[in-house]
């Protein structure tokens, strides 16, 4: 039962965080003149990676699940994922500049 509650918690948190960040990212891209229909999904990939790191390093320890496998990501992996997320987030403006 705890596993099901934790899964529901993850889904709700994901939709709340991604909706909030996705809205602001969409507004920023529109202000920069970037076509969000073409490049908007790239930003959501970045948000997903960031949420994954946030969940594995912070949020999983405050939930209902108490089983095995509850450990933080290694520091190096977290850094690589965060840098990848930032690079993916900056990709649409770079593509706009290169393709115009």
C-alpha cells in the first residue's frame, strides 16, 4: 500500500512541478521568439531530468515508501544530470540562432 501511495505522490508532484516550470519556460521561450510548438518538448525533457535529480536526492526521503533502494544519486551522477539538463534547456535558443 505504501508503494502505491508513493507512486501516486510522485505522479502528483511531477505534474505540479512540471506544469509550473513548463508554463514559465514556455513564457520565456515565447518572449525570446522561439517557436514553442517545435522546441517546447526539449524544455520538458530538461524539466524531467531536473525533477528526477530532485526526487532522488531530496523528495524520496520524505515519502511513504520505506523499502530498500532509498539512496541519493552519487554526486558525480547528479552533477552530470544537472549539467545535461541545463545544456538541454539552452538548446532551443541556440538552435533558433543557428537555424535562422
